C-alpha cells in the first residue's frame, strides 16, 4: 500500500498538498487543470522537489526523507527520458547498472527486454535517431528493467497519436500484471484509458484533491 499523508511542497509562493492511498497493483490516474500540481506531485514523491511536511508510506515505511535511489519509484516523463547521444543498448543498460557495465545475467535481461519491446533491431542506434514512439518504447523498457514497485508516469504518451498511446498503456498494463507494479499516471486523456484505471485523483485546487473510484 502507498499512503500519502498531507504531503506539502512550496514552489515560489504557491503551496501544494496531497493526501491519497493506493493499494498494491492498482492504477491511479491524476487529473486536473494546468498548474494545479499533477507533475509537482510526482516530483515531490521522487524527492526532486523537497517536501516541507507530510509522509509517504510504502509498505508501512515512511520514505519521504530517503534519497531518490532508495525510494520505491521508477519514473517515465513526457520527454527527455533518454540520453540522445548514447545507443539504445547503453540507455537500457543504465536501467540495470549506473555504470552501464553489465554482467552476463544482466545482459540476458537486457536482450529479453529488447525483444519484448520490439527493440532488438534498434539496439545499435543512438536514441536521438529514433522516432517518438520508438523512444518511448526504449524508455518503457528501461523502466521495466529497473523493476521498481511503483511506477510514476507523467503524461509519457501525450505527444503520441491515439494508437501509439494505446500501445504504451498496454505495455504498462503488462508490467503491472507481471510484476504487481503500482502505477500513478498523470493524464489529460482519461476517457481513453478509463477501463484500465482503478481510481482517480482529481485536483480541485493545489491543496484540495479528491480521490474516487474510476468506475
């Protein structure tokens, strides 16, 4: 269970605060107007923006003061997920080891992920040479290799056409089924994915959020 209790963050003179609960292996869609705090929520969960107060409980442990690498979160942003000058292989390897130097077992994991996400023919290419859809597949594969228990998605498919958005969500659902991943997804396309969402966190204001079942 992920429990966020009165998690507060200030940005300039603006205050944000969130409280919600999300069981294991469930998908929460975060919706609301521009500037209300959707992306700020993910950045605060990650520790990229410091929280002034509040708690983030994962499996009963408060992780709100832990460094990023010790938190249970993997993340996929809308863009800038990859190092454009590096090969697909190296980008994927960074999901397994910060040095990108892999042992035999890790190389097998990388090859399996590349096959799964239909990237085998692209491994030697630089990430900057790929299409938007291909880049998002690489980014998804890297998150898959990280195998974090909670996946934070900040509109990662919003720049893609509806068919590619559906493909991206299907990959996420596969990860959820196989690894029991808990997912928080910021989206402006709730209607397209309503059947896959378990609950919704809607921003009424930057300090008032309501959570309700998706269906």
